[in-house]
C-alpha cells in the first residue's frame, strides 16, 4: 500500500443546474453499483487547475505566487523547481 501525505482542503461552493445535480447523483450511484468511484471534487479541481494555469500565465502571476509562497513558508522555496 502506498502512503500519501494528507492534503489540506477547503470547500468551494458553486451553483449548478438541478438537471446537472441529478445527473451527477445518477453517475455516482451507478459507479457505486459497479464498485467504482466517481469523485466530482477531484474532477473539478483538475479542471480548475488547467484553467487557473492559463489565467496565471496570461496575467504574469507565476512569480507573484512564488513570492507569496516563500513569504508564507520560507522552507517552500526548497521544494520549488
């Protein structure tokens, strides 16, 4: 078994249509019936990560983000590439 460090997560509230909510519930239920897992949070996070990288690049925010991380945690600069 591989051990993974626990990530600290925060909640993101979004509004979706009732139809999409029902479809997501059906997809999760069908996945469970097949002993599978459909993790909506993970899928949304992956999507947002791609979009955010594009926005950060277009706004030249990458350097600013690195500086903020260094200010928050001086050890973080040792982990950045």
